[in-house]
């Protein structure tokens, strides 16, 4: 998963990906807003595609992930909860912050993707 720290819009995502004139934005809004999909399954499928295309078979893969807290909140934001943010100024005084936290991840070999 890649974080985009600025304004987060589907139209902006399509523009950044070079898909603005290729794929109508209503399809992306439907996918992210109404379709039933699992971010974990999608992430593993994308990782499998990347690994198969970029790495020779059997070569090691090391993935480093930062567990920085993404300051997002709202009733409809998946995974929002209270987390301790060690990187925040005055973190020792703050018991926690509301946001999303993407925990540590490690992938050292090709993932099993159906």
C-alpha cells in the first residue's frame, strides 16, 4: 500500500495513474464505495503480480513497512481506532491518537496467490 499524503480523491488517483481519460471515474467510485472486496486479498494479489514480473523465481524478497499512524478518522474509514503514535511530538504525554495504523509486514519469499 502506498500513502498519498495530500488530498485523497478518486479522480486525483486516476489522474496520477494516467487513467483519467481511459477509465471513467464512476467505475472507480463504484469499486471503492460499493463493491465487496477485501484489501488484504487485493494487496496479496498485487504483491504476487509484482513479484512474478520483477523477481527471478526463488530469489529472496525483503519488504520493509513503516508503521506510521495515518491521521484519518470517520465512521466509514475502515480500521480506524486509537493507537499510540510514537512519532508524534509530545508522544509520551499523549495516550493515543485516532487514525489508521498499518503494522509491520515482512515478505521474504514469493507469496502464495491463487
